[in-house]
C-alpha cells in the first residue's frame, strides 16, 4: 500500500463540492466526503488498478457521485491526488487543468 497525498488545490475542490452538495440537501455534503474517503482508500490499496487516462494521470470515479472523479498520479513512494473534478467538464479543460495550464475555478452560482 502506498500512502495517498491530496494536494491543496484538490482539497479545496473536494471541500467546494461537499459544500455545494450540502447546500442542496442536508447531509449530502457529508455523504460526498465519505465517498471521497472511500476512493482515497481504494487508491491507497491498488493505485495501479486504475487505468491511465491522460499521460500518467489516473482517474477514480466516486461511488454515488459518479460525475466526480479524483485524478491522481502514482509516484515511487506514494500517490498524489491532483484534482477532484466533475466529468461533465470539457475533456480539453480537464487536460489543461490537470497539466496546470489553467487553474480550476468553480462555476458561478
């Protein structure tokens, strides 16, 4: 098992999504956070079990919130989650966002 590190930006995205869901329905934000925790555990157990989607990036969809995925890299000593993004985004945006070309900005309410 390799430890999983969540980048600061990915953590902010996770928190923003949890807040979004909590604002929609009480308790749904906590449910989202639970699904993130499950995904992190799954990545920790078998990071190479996820297919490479773009260059060295792998994607783990969240159970119940299947429009969201954790995007991560497998490194020699650990795995690093670099983003938590909705799969509804344009694939070009996701590639640019993951590559660090453009920062992620949540949609305006």
